[in-house]
C-alpha cells in the first residue's frame, strides 16, 4: 500500500481517471492516424508542401496532447506535492518546461 507522504510523481507512475485516459488515448490515436497518412503520402509521391502541411497538423496534435497532459500533471501531481510539502516537484516541473521550450 502507498505511504501517505509518497506522491504519484515520487513513484514515477500516475493513475489516471477513465475520462483522462480516454481523452489522452483519443489524441494519440489521432496523431497515429496522421502519421500513417503522412507515410502514405510519401509512399504515393505526394507534393512536398502537401506533406509539410500534414506534418504541421501532426505536430499541432502532439502539442495539444502535451498541453493536456501537462495541465493534468500540474493540477494533479504538482499541486498535491506542494500541499504535501514536496516542493522539489516544482524543480521537476521547471526542468520539464525547459525541455519543452528547446
């Protein structure tokens, strides 16, 4: 059983609600479909700018996935850790944001 002072992030796992998991999987399924479509376009010698536009759409879909996941992380794990006095979670969040902004 989990100790009271151990957070979800300390274990490096996260139990998600069915709704949260459904939303994230739906976004990933869309990205996966877009990537398959891009591969198909390359296989069929589609025009370069058409492929570039599809890659841009896939990138935007991955960014939307990241935004949703990051928001859930901040509202869940980070907020809970701060309430529990584990402010090292803020450092972890800052490192994550710095990596995202490269």
